[in-house]
C-alpha cells in the first residue's frame, strides 16, 4: 500500500508493502499517480517525498502485474503507465529517500527526482535486459543526459547494481546519509516547500526544459516494453527467474 501524509507543504508517499519488499502493484501505482496528479493543482502541496521502509525502497514491479499483460496487444490501460505519464506531467519538486534495494522502477524513478538521498546500504539495480525487457520511465533518454552514456549503459543495459556511493559519484544520488535518511530527505523537502512557490515552479520548469521529447520517449518505451512481454526471449527469461525464485 501507499501511506500518504502531509507535513509543512510536503506530501509524503511511503511505499509500505514490506512483506513483498515493497513490490509495486497496480493499486499502488494508481495511488501514486493520483497523488501526483492531484498535487499539480493543490496549492497546499509544494513538494512530494518518496520513501520506503528500512532496508527496502522497492523491489520494482510486482511480477504478477507483468504476467497479466503478457499476451495482450498493449499496456495503455495499465496503472503503471498512468504513473509514468504522471511523472512526466508532474509540476511539483520530487525528493526521494532510499534505504536498501531500489530495483526496476525504483531506479528509473530517481531520474525524475530533483533531490535524492540514500543510506550507505542502498543498492540501485535495473535488470530490465536480463528479463528480456527494455528500460522504462523515460530512463533511456534521461539516463544518458544525467549520468552520461557509459554509466547509463552500465546501469540500464548491462544491469550492474550501483552502490549508494557509486550512484552519488555518477550524479544519480545527491547525498549519502550515514544517519536517518528519511529525516534528511524530509528536511530538504521542507526547505523546498518553504521557498516562494511560483519562483520555484518557474525555476524547476526552466531546468527541466521542454518535456515533449520525454513524453514521446516514455510512450515509445511503453510500446516496446509491451511487445517484449510476448517475445519468446522474455517469456524464457521470466520462466528462468520464477524457477530461480522458487528454488
């Protein structure tokens, strides 16, 4: 589930499904999308904060959600797609607090964030290619822009995990926090929320630039991702993954 709360203009969105390592379900994606969409027109929301539980940010998408779209012609009605589009259209600053694993969308989400804080035990991993899939959330565009082609290839194509320190050196993480990472991220989110909101919105918009290309890339990734779910290569990769998981 997604636990929502508000403090000093900050909407806190906590992933809270610890029994499944915060793997994201359709209902959770819907909650996140609705929170971002509503925040765009809510003057009381000046910043969003994503956080998880101790030792786990998220294990990524729930495998059941992947499998239910296999054999279908597309994913346009999938809750995850609504969330990805909401990320592109989001108008409020995003802060993330990572502690432990951040896998799949837990990694690509960071490229949409304005500030990212991580504990030393954080591990960022995007094993899309290993599952016969392609990167999502616009990461194929944002990754090379933000951390350079070589590092983006290492993370998104080679699928090598990034430690918190490596992610900080790459520019994917702003600060590695030795103490309470949630508290550090919340303090930053409050600092953002305390700034003049119009000036903050205009400045952030200038930094992000035209999001039209990002929107187009997200839609292209969605189309390719959906087609890959039906490919023999992906089906074999998922079967191997499930066999390994049960072992």
